[in-house]
C-alpha cells in the first residue's frame, strides 16, 4: 500500500470513492462541481493499491476560535476507505499521515464532524462542542418572559449578506470558542446557496436582521421555509440555520419573528448552542422543546503544549497532569501545567513526581474549549483524580463565559 498526495487529476477518483462509501450520488453536475472545488482547496492524502485509489482523506485549511484567540486547524473531511480494503490499517495510516503533516506545519489542533462517533475517539478526538435541536410549536404566538427588542427587522438580499453578516459573525468568535472563520466563498457556498441539497423542498435562504440600515446590526437569522401538507396534517416549517444576537431582547425579537411567519406552524433549529438564552426566556417549555442534544465538533490536540499555552485561562492553576497519547508520542508523559496568578499566561513543561490528574488526550481535547467539565469525566471513570479537587481546579481554569459552539458542519 502506498500513501501519498492525491493530485488534482485524481480528485474525481476521490469523489467516486466517497460517493461509494457514503452510499450517495450527486443530485446534479453542479453538486459534483461544488464537491470537487471543495476538495481542490484541501490538503489531500490517498491510499493506493497499485494504481487504484482505495482510501482518501482531506483536510480543510481552517482557522478556529479558541479562548482568547484563534489557531490554524485542519478540518478533516471526506474520509473514505473502499469496502474491499477495510480493516487493513488504511484509515489509521491516512490519519497518521495527516497528523504528521499538520505537526510539520505547526498545527496544534485538528477537528472533524464524526459520521460515526465510535471511530474517531481512538484517534484522540474528543467531543468539544455540542448542539441542541430546538422545536417550536408556532401554531400560536411565541410566549416570552422578556420584552423583545422593538427595533425594526428587515430582510436582506442573500447576495448582500456576506458583507453585512461577516463582520458580525467574526465578532462572535471572540466569545464563542470552536467557531470556524468564514470567508465570502464559505458564506455563499455553505450558508447562502440557493438550493439545499439535503431537502430540495426548502426555499432559498432568507436573511433577516435586527436594526435599521443606519444603525449597528443587533443580530440576524438565516432560515429557509417550506409549505405544509394539509392532507397529512403537516404544518409549514421554518428551518433556522443560524441565529445570533447582541442581547437576549434582540434574540427574542428574532425568535418572535420566526415563529410568526404566515402559513407555518413549526420552527426547527438544528445544532443550536446548549446555553442559548431561548431555553430560559421561553415562557412555555412545552411550546419550545429541546428534542435532541448531541456531540458536534470533535477536537484533537496534535501538540498539547502549543494548544494549552495558546489559549487564555479563567483562573490560576498549578497541576501535574499525566497524558496518554498512543498516536502522537511527543504528547505523552507527565507535565506541569501552571497558569499565572493573574491567569494571563500558562506554561506546560515535563515534570516528575506523582500526577494530580491522569487522562487520555481525547479527554483533554474534549475539555480544551471549555465545553466539558473535567469533574464529569472523573465521575464517568475516564479521568483519574489523584489529588482531591484537581479536576475542579482544571475546570475552573478552562471555563469560558459562553459554551463553545459551532454550526459549521464540514
């Protein structure tokens, strides 16, 4: 088996392999072109059996927000192994090659969305963010416990949306770890594409913003709609793709608008932040229900020292941690993690002596953005606490004002 770069001339082979493995076929030549252009903008590794491409893995060249800053972050995607070559170590070799390349490029973290959650934990990925699916019964007015912002709402042409929404979204990344930087191409192709490939009955994207044209933007929502089926008793749907607001009152104004769109009777928001204020200011939790919460972005610390010293901290800390990492041996060992008294800087250096905590790099990745409390992992038997209170101290230092969150699936 040979593992190497996949040249541009072989990208169509990679597409065919992916469609085979994921039991898909492009609905149109336009879809195939879109996938092809995406892969051309990725780092690509292939597994060749002779001249046949039997394995493929790609990585977007993303930048991700972390507490106090951002880091370059390969985003693994389109990972596929031919059914004739499963259980031969092909996936392990390809991911190992991507890890080696990322380390050579100084990438401290990598991320993915798992098509099969059972697979990627063994490669050191931990579920670092979660998404909550919200369903609203909008057959009646949305009941709220707070007064909505009464500034005007206006619809924006999707062609004009990237220039208007982009800076606002970028500002959210400063207080929401886990968010991928978006350029205009990503806005247009991922968020504002005219047709949704997963549900062709949905309308083109609609963009509503809070605030008059001559005042600062107070929030926005990107959504699509589709009509109901009277014979089947299915009400029309408003599918919310993203909603952001400066204040709870601004969010309330946007939710009230979405729940009042004519000829619809339900609102669905997939993958929202678990700490969305809607969960608290909704007056009737039978009307606004969280129907599912699940792992979203999975994070892998490729260089633990670089990752820990790159983020900001919420409290001082002085712990010896014992880290296990079967895939990246340089991460394994005992280290002293020390955060300055003013929580401004951190150091991470080899240490001797008894550890305060022992954990796998997978669990450290799950905690890294502040979305998982180490105490919960101790309670689950996944982290060993040798010094009482060590997990609580680490959790306090990792804590962020808002939970990490992203809806940028890739």
